[in-house]
């Protein structure tokens, strides 16, 4: 299951990293992204409504893959699994979180920013990692350096990535996908401007296909 879910993230290529204040907002946002051709959404656990939003998206927007982001504790692992999320993304790595994810049978992209981070994560069996914070941790140059000794690892860089530098990341064979918050600007979400979010999603889909070719069926 994990490999197929990671493959789906790779086909999407651009993962919107979103902050949601209400479950209804989450559903409307997920539907807008889906209309624009983006079928993965990372709901960060940065608001009290995040878990309920995940539950609502799972129930009401079956066409999108809901990913739980900013998962940092074993308790959060259990809670997002109960909400229906099958994929988790974290800003870092701990053995406690790793054990909890394995116990729940979920897919996980733990965060890594250094060679030591990558070694710890791969030693625990995780070979697709979030590179975070991407630009602040050295950007594409750092990622290329890490890909040398860790040729079996693929990365989802997130942090400081937008339409201008996204193509450079997406063109790399060791990048499975990129994460970005530009697809769901806070003002557009707060204003309920989901037409704008649909447009941004469509532009991101087009950008990914320019770099990687059409999405496989």
C-alpha cells in the first residue's frame, strides 16, 4: 500500500501544503484543488480544526488523497489514522514516531535536512523523505549533494518552493514531488476564493506536466 500511495504523490508531483480553520473550508479547498487537477492535499496539523477537516475530506471528497502534515508525535499518528489519513508527512524524524507509523500500517515521509537525518530515517526503513526546510537547508545544491551517497532515497522538498524554482526541483530524478503553500494562499482560503485556488492548482498541474510530461493514466 505504501508504495502505491507514494507513487500517487509522485504522479501528482505538486503537493499543496494547507492550513485549514474549519472542516467545511477543508472540503471546499480540496474540491477546488481537484477541479484544478491536483489530487493530493497535505492538511497540516497547525490548527484545532485539522483533524476534523481530514475526516470531512475523507468522507466528502473521495477523489483526493488526504495527507496529514506536521505530524510529530505518536499520539498524532494514531489520531490522523483514525481520521482516515493513510499518508503522513513530518518535518523531522524520531524513532518514536517511526514506530507508531509502522504500528498503524501507514505510509510516511519523515523529514530530513542533513546526512545524519537521512541515515537515521533509512536505517529505520524509510526511503522517501521530506527535505525540509528545503531552501533554508541549502536548496537544490544541498539536495544534489545528499543524492550522491544516498542514491536509493527520493525526496519531497518543501519550504521556500514556488512556481519560479519548482521546475528546477521537479526535473531531478531523486525528487518524487514537491510541497508548496502557494497553491492555497491564506487570504484566498480565508476569503473563500476557491476559484482562485482552482486556477493556481491548474497552473501547478500544467507546470508539472511541462517538466515531467503528461500524467500517466
